[in-house]
C-alpha cells in the first residue's frame, strides 16, 4: 500500500485526470438539465457518474503495472498480500474521490439530501464494495486488449446487486430515511462488500499463477 500511495503522489496526473472527468461530466449534466431535476434522477445520475469513475480509477491500478514489475512482485510477495493491498488502496482512493465527486455534484446540481450522514456512509460502503469487485476484474482484464470494454462487461453483473442496494439506501436518504430504517440494507451492503473481498482474496492466486 505504501508503494501504491508513493506512486500516486509521484503521478498526480492520474488522480487529476479522473477528477477532471468528474467535473466535466457533472458540468455537462448541469448544462443538459439546467440544474432542475427531481430527486430520483439526481440519485440515478450521481451513481452512474460514480460507477464509471470507479471503472476508470480501479482499472488503471493494474494497467500501470509492467510485465517486469509483475514478475518482480511474483518473486517477493504472496498473491494475497498483493490483492489485499490493491483492494484497500483502491477503496481509500475511491472514498476520497467519491467525497470530492459528491461536493462537485452538489455544487452544480443542488443538494436534495435530507439525511447526509446516511448518504455518506452508504456511499463509502458502496465504493468500497466497487473496489473489492473491480480490483479482481481489473487483474483479469489488464493483460488483454480492449480492457476497458471487457472490464465493463465482466464487472457489471457482479456490481449490480451491490449497486441496487446502494441506490435504494441513497434514494431513501433523499427523503425521510434514517439509520434505524436502513440498518438492514446497510448490513446487507457491508456483507456484500465483505463477501466480494473474501472471494477476491481466494480467487486471485489462480489468476496470479497465470
């Protein structure tokens, strides 16, 4: 993880590029809708933007690794250590990015959130789940051509259950929802994230051998 953060600090252009993608996408949405959208559209549009931002951010964590560096990792570290570090780093990266993205989105599209605490907790759990799923998929597709397209095709069916729960909780936080009412959904979200994390750790060694 220290290596990941060091590389990110040395190459801030990657983070800046994804942040620019968020700003430009939100700005285009603002120009298209004039900032006047209902809460359901606000919620759906936010998660569409965050989903594609996650695809861009997490895919690059494996694409930027050269064949020589991957061979070096193969010699000095276990596959479990590598995938856990990648998932935790991607989760931290996406949490920071999602908070910045939310601030940008609210600045342009307004703030209909009634329960901000519930919305933020749900968002952070959601992007952590995205990281667990997409990190494994990114490892699979990083060595093939058209990897972004394949990333979307493979990850969407796995992300869908997580995405449905995340959108349900965030939609409730835009009305009169509360932590008590959404405790069950938040537990399901945490459980899905934990399951995908464990599966990634279990399955990655088989990819690692290839």
